[in-house]
């Protein structure tokens, strides 16, 4: 498979695709990004990802170098150049090349690159056995200092929590708000099911407005399952009937243990499976075509 990166309007071989050491994306994490997935030759929910990219960049006063239509075409171009049918795209917009001060006004031209690659799928057995989680001691950034709703290049908050999960030997970790309410995981949103209802932390907890989270809520509605967004403490997770995580890479992954507590009967639950089936049906039936 060719390895070509879309970089500022050109397709550049991976080994030659570089950004300046003065790029503020690198110096300060000053930039925004998206992780997007393609299924069977179509880009899933591209418009929603671009909506979020536009919201993130607006929030940090970073003007995107391309219009909406140009962004769509750039993603298609990156996929075509790499012969992607099923894959993962990483779109990154940085503040661009500047000087050593942090003033964004010194960066006249943003840098935009799109990596379109094959996807490293989670092992299918994970969907059969389920994940174990811990709650991390690193709290999610407060929206009053750095709103986690801005999908910025500044991911150290999540990385510090991820280091905790690595040390604990588990694959993901739950991050709480400054007040100790459940927010999300280091790179996934979290859901619980109780008495047949599907519940996820409200965006007021500083969780990312995940595209998969949205799709899962749509699926719950279509399946006639009661659902809601709420603010709840970790004990609600311990006592849930089911728990699962959502994300572009993960899709919907069942959780069977949290902080040593077995969730439900310790096996992926029926609602989780139902939602995963309807989610996968959607990924097979819609999306922006990459090829004519
Ligand atoms: N929360 C965080 C912190 C994330 O980085 C992500 C994306 N990996 C998600 C949630 C899930 O969002 P999405 O469904 O849009 O991939």
C-alpha cells in the first residue's frame, strides 16, 4: 500500500512528510485534530467529524485553511492515494510555523495534514470477553481551564491517565471530573445500562462530544431503548447491569470489570451486543463515498 500523506495540499511520501520544529502544534500542542474511519469504501460520518473540527478550531481562533467542500475532497484524496477502503484517517490542523514565543499571531499559516492508514483493529475476542477498567487518579481537565470538548493536540491530561492504566495492566481508564463524577475514558466515551436504560455522562462533565457516542444514542432511540445523559458517581458504574465504551477506533467495546468490581454477570451484556450490531449495520450502509 502506498504511504502518502496529504500535507498542505500535496501528497507527500511518509518519509518526506515533515513539519517545522517551530510549528506551534509541536511546541505548544496548539492545534486540533480528528480521528475518522472508513468502512467499505465510505467515510463514516465525515460531516459530523468536520463539524467538530470546525468547532474545535473556532474555539481556539484557528482559521481552517480549507472550506468544508475542500476538506471533504482532501480526505477523499488522502484515502484514494493510499487505496483505502477500510481505514482510519487522522486530520490535524496546527497553528503552523512561528517563533519561540507562544503568541499565535506569529503563525500566519496553519499546517494541515491528513494521514490515511489501514486500521489497527482491536482483537475480535475483546468484544467477546470484555475489558477491565480502573478509575484513574488523574482527573479530566476542568472545562473552565481547558474544555475537553475542544479536540486539541494537547492530550497530556489523557496521557497521564493512560500511564496509570498501563501501570495497572488494563487497557482503558475512567476519568472523573474535578468533583469526582464520571466523565469519560482516556480515548473513549463511557456508557452504562441499568434496568434496560442506556446512560452516558452528560457533556457538562467535560466528556468529548464523541461521534460514536452520538451514533450509539441514535441507535438506542431507533431500538426503542430508553436513554439519557446524566451526571453520576463511579458507584453507578460498579452497580450497572452493563457497561461499554465507544470511540471511532473501538466502536463499542464491552466492559466487564471496573476497579475490581464485576459488572453485571461479568460477560458482555445483551444491550451492548444489540447496540454493536445496529452500529455495525450503520457503518455498512452509509458514508461519504471515496470512489465513484
Ligand atoms: N473521548 C476522548 C478523550 C477521545 O479522544 C475520543 C476519540 N478517540 C473519544 C472520547 C471518542 O470520540 P469519537 O467517538 O468521536 O471517536
